[in-house]
């Protein structure tokens, strides 16, 4: 019944859209054309360099236009790029090499002769482990039932570790569409376990215990143990309280290494086997953990912060070969950086490169690199607002191109500009994206786009349809709007103190930062002060709902996957542990701290036309939260529309739904930002 209702809401609203402002405004490039151009570019998804530094493998795909599935393939090419040889496409067992299914999660063998990866080419939706040797032909190793992820070779090359969830029917992580909850609630949940696969026979051995959910891991240099982050209970919630454990690679016996007071991620064993490094910090979403860099003895003992008071947020790390320093990728000042921290002189951090880009390396890492055994040669996917993703190789900051998407004459939007402003005691940073064909003699409408998180940030990157969380805003800019991306307190990239500054104050200081930023850009750029809107997804949807209860500054609002009532939200899903970190207690122990930040308690103040969008199967932001806000706005006769998209989770996948949302968002701002505002 829920699916039927969701479809009816979507279909009815689509008819309304067709009959109103979803048509294109004269002189603008059509939204469909913009989406088609974005979809036509090669989507580089991950890259890994072989340990000897001679070869690079990557996964790339182009989303389909008429189906929820996507195709992707694996390619291998020389890392030095000399002679510009054609990349070799990896195929399986004498096949034609046609682009079939999904290929992902690449891992080179220690001797650099074989490449492991996951593919569902034989049964859609069911990934299996494959190994490619010389010649680009791969063979299947496993016949598993359930989710398979993150293959990594043992140091001797005889086994490949994987993360395996037996019988699971949904993708791991909070972004995936959740299945309906049936039967006895809370009685069963899937556990992602550590397993190994024998490379010769394909035999699978489950290692970690059944009651432990494993998130990330790394082999010890001698291959006897595996270090991992893990927690008991449902995986999406346990991410925030994961502990550091060591798992015996032969018996599966576990030993607790560290029970942290902070969230931890990216455990990495030092080459000399003596230490384990990891990233720890205050609260960030799976799989984009960020913070400072710590290490501890592999045998257990005191934990040491190697980068105290880092004015940035580390996302990925890798040891140098001599174990005396650690290379890491960070968000810094709203941009991306690569730095090195000493393990012999804690606090000694050296910035190697920084730029207004996103750097991506191996799968399942938000920002990162792939580094060869020499600790110097790297492979990376780079993108910015100005250029689509491309694959580069070489030493940090001295990269050369190995592969890049077909060229475009120019972006479908204008330049991106970093801006800073003062708010309370903070210097706050954000980005301003200009429209195409910018004319400084004109005044432009502005849309404030708040990022998700809260412990995330906006950094310039080329939007892709599959990326979703950084897509709608770029489409808005292509339609003649300026788009302002504030990184208010609570955002990553500016140090742990800044990230913690919104604890027990959601909607307070962070909203003051956003409004101060709006005042700054309106007073210093050619922006029409009477046409300013606000929107965002996830935390950005939360802040849209909240801002509209606190100010009439905005002419129109778009709340994607927002939260209206933090008290009921806590109980409506299994993804609530992060709220304890932000609010200091559960709503049952301290309801007032939740109530003062809940938009629904101030919804009578809203006068702003508000478009609300959510996936019917969103686990992270349940549909009832959007419906509650929408129903309240209707009660007070505020112009509003709720669109619920069937079979979508927190991240949308269906191209038809993605296109529909893009049309709706632009039409909503077009229709509701034409009259003079009253402040």
C-alpha cells in the first residue's frame, strides 16, 4: 500500500509540474541537456596503483538513462603514461568484453601481477570475487550469497580478505534503500563479517564472530593478524562507537586493542609491524570519517595523537615505507590537501599540496590516494568545478594525466570562488558558484545550498548524476542562479574544535554562520537581495526546515530528506547514535535539548513556500519526518509540496527520479523568487 501511495503522490505532482513552471526559461540551456551532458561523461569511480608502481587499474562507468542500474568496467594501463597506450579492459573467461553489470573494489596482489575485483556480471546484484592475471582475463573465485565488499590481498598473496554479509538483500550503509520492516522488530540484523578466500581453490573461511559488524580492516605485514574497526549491533548505528580489534588470520580469535572515546576509521598497520595508525575525530557519517591522526603499539598500549590541534580534517592515511612518517589526505580551508605527519616528532605536519579539488583513490574512501610500495608514486582521481574527473599518476603535486573524460567546451556553470566572512568568533569559509555567461552588470538570484553531515563540507568537485549529493546544486547554477555553499561551524575541514562547535546547539551558531555569509555575499557580489532561496539534502534539508522557522530572509525553500522533529526521529530508525554525540543524551533523558532544535516546534513561524522531497525507503531520514513538516505547513496555509519517490533511499538512483527532482527544484525557485521580499 505504501508503494501505491508513494507512486500516486509522485504521479500527481508530476502532472502539476508539467502544467506549470517545469518548462525551460528562455535563454537557458535546458535541464535535460545539462543532465545529458553530465551523464555522457566517463565516471571514474576508483583507482589503485600496483605495488611496484608500474600499472594503474580503475573502474569507470556511465549511468544508464532509462534504468536504475548502471554499467561499469575495469581498465588497466601503464602508470607512466608513456606512449599513450590504450587501456586494457578486464574481461572474464573468454567473454566478448561487453560492458556488463558492476565491477568495483579493486585490489592489486603484492607481486603486482594480479588484480582482484568484485563483479555481478553473472547475476545482477550479486557481487562475486574475481582475479585477473596477465592478459586482462579474469576468473571467478567465489559463489557467495549476500553482500561482498573490500577485497585485500594477504602479504604472501595466497589469500584475499573480504567483508561478507551472508544472505543480505540490501547494500551496506545508511544511504541505501531500506527493506520494509516486517515480523518481530529488532530481532535480526545483518552482520558484516571478515572472511578470507583461498586464491587457488576459492575456499571461503569466515573469521570474525557472528555478533560483530566489521567496517574497515588492514593486514599485518606478516599476514598473521588483521586489524579492524568493529562494533556489536546494527552496522549503520555501530559506526559511531566502533572499537579497534585484531583478528587472528588463522583462527578468527579477536583481541581488543582500543575502545576509543571518539569515532575511529581507516586503521593501517605500519610496514615494520610495530604500530597501528588510524583517524579519530568527533562524529562523521559512514563512510566519510574524518579527524586527527593517532597511532598505538600493535601489541596494545598507549594511544598517541600525532596531529593535535590540526586545523583540517584527515580522511585517508598511508604509512611511508620507513614507518617514520604518515602520508594523509585532508580537507583544509574548504579545499583538499595532501600532507605528511612525523611519527618521531608528534605535531610536526608538512603540507605537500593543496588545491580546490576533490582527490579520490581506492573504493569506499571519501578522499584519498593510492600509493605504490615506494611511498612516493601515487594514483588519484581529480575533479573540480572547472574540470571533470581524470586519472593522474606520479609523485604528489607532480601528477601527469593517465586517463580523462572526453573534453567539454566549458562547464555548464560559471567560476567557483572561495569566500570568507566573520561570524561570532569564527572566520567561516564557503564557496560561491557563478552562473554561466556571467554579466557583472546584472543582479542574480541566489540559492544557499547547505551540505549534508553536519560533519561534511563543500569542496569544489565536478558533479555527477551518480554522485547525487552534489548534483542538484550544480543544475541550479546552470539555470542562471548563483549558488552559495557555506561551511558553517560543525563542518569538517577546519579542525576538531570547529566541528564540535555546534554540540547541543544545532540551529544556533550554524544558522548564524549561514545568515552572516548570506549578508556578506549579498553585499559584495551582484546578487538580487529580494531573490534569495535556501535548500539542501540530509543535514542541508534539516537546516532548510529549521531556517524557515527562524527567519523570513528566504523567498523559497527546498528540503531534501530533512528532519522535522528530532525527538520522534530518534525513535523512528536505527540510525540515531550520532544524536547522542551532538545532544549529549537521549531525548528520553533530555527532551528539551532536542526540542529547542526541532523545526516542528516553531513551524507556525514559516511563511516561505517550501518544496519537500524524500525517498520512500530512506532509512536515515524517514519519510514521516518530511510528511510531518509538510502537513504542518498545509495547516497554516503555507505554499508547499511533498514528493515521495518510490524505491529510493537516502541517495537516489533511478535516473527518471533524479531528472524529475532537478526539474522540480529549479521550477520551485523560478516560481517563488520573482516578487519583492519583505524582511
